[in-house]
């Protein structure tokens, strides 16, 4: 019987080719990371002009794409994510603060006066929009609260490339069925230059009864009324905030719903 030649894995040509392929694969990924880092450091944060677009109420906000190189890295490659964080740092996040104001009686001249007579940045389809410097928000908020019948404040923190939904409220149960009244915010944030692009959908509903001062009983007729259904795409420079005012769905002829949006990212 002829002897059988045995070889170690280190000298096996097939094993050597597999190892060489793996190292070339890893080297290519590291090279792409280095190129992405160099490109990110070389691109300046250019000033971004403000921009607001009102979208159809039934518009669905799509999930934003992940930033490079995150979109290239498989989720189960933990070692490469650790390398990405070590080289490029933790992903940035955005903090959004929203205050919703409900107005039953607010004439246009009164609204203009709150903004020192400035015309809105946008006025279309019953929606007005103002861009406000962050330094002016502190002096503007008391005037809005003075005219508003109620205000609701919320805050959300999310990463760039994330689609998030936040709901507040709920209302009392009626005939054993919970009343889904309150505010809902669906939003996605994308980094643009020195600011952000915010795609947001705002929905505000309230319970309407013949006796609004108390919880309705089972013999009363109740319904849910939508005071606000607004979808907008906004490009907000750093140091700026947005105020949106919608008069489309409120039952009061001189009423409306306002949303003050503050943004800060790091």
C-alpha cells in the first residue's frame, strides 16, 4: 500500500487561498472606511437655506437611508461596528422639541403681531410657516401661550436615518372602548449641511361631546374630531426653529393649531 501524504492546514493550498481571500475582503472594507472618513472630514458644513414644503395629508413618510458607511456594514458584524465607532465616533442624534398650541380665537393681525409684523415664510393651503431664530423663541412663547386655550409639549431624541413615532394622550374609555385622542408625531431626520431635514407628520384629535367640561357617560353621543393633520418637509438651519399654523380642520372660524418646533443635534 502506498503511503498517504498528509499536510497541515497551514500548508494546504486551499486553506491558504481562503485565508488570503478573507484578508483581502477585510482590507477592502477597511479601505472603504478610510475613504469615507476622509470624505466626511473634507466636506465642509455648508450653510443651508431654510425651506418648508407642505405635503398631502395622506403622504407616508419613508424610512430615510442610513448614512455611509453604516449602510454597507452587515448588522451581525459586531467587530466591524466596533471599528466603525472607534474610527468615526458614535452616530450623531437629533433632539426635537414640539409645543402644540390650540387657538379658538386668533385673528391674522394678532398672529402677525406676535412675529413683529413679519410675513410668514410660507403661506399655502391654509398653512403658514415662520422661521425663527432660537434667540427669539424665548420671547415668542409667552405671547403664544397668552392667546392659546391649551398647549402640549413633547420631546423626542432620534438618530439620523431613523423613522420614529411618538404618541401622547389617550382619553378616558367610553362604553369599555378606549378613546384614542391626543397627539401623534411621526418623523425622520436627515443631516443636511449645517442643519437638518425634518420630514414630519402631525396629527391632533380630541373628544367632542355636548358636555366638554366632564367625562361623558354612556348615554351621551361622543365623537373624535381631528383638529390637525399636517405633513411637511422642512430644511432647518442650525440655530433656527419653525412655527407652523394650520387652520384647515378646526371648527372655530378664527381658530387654528400652531406647532413650535425646536431642533438641536450633536
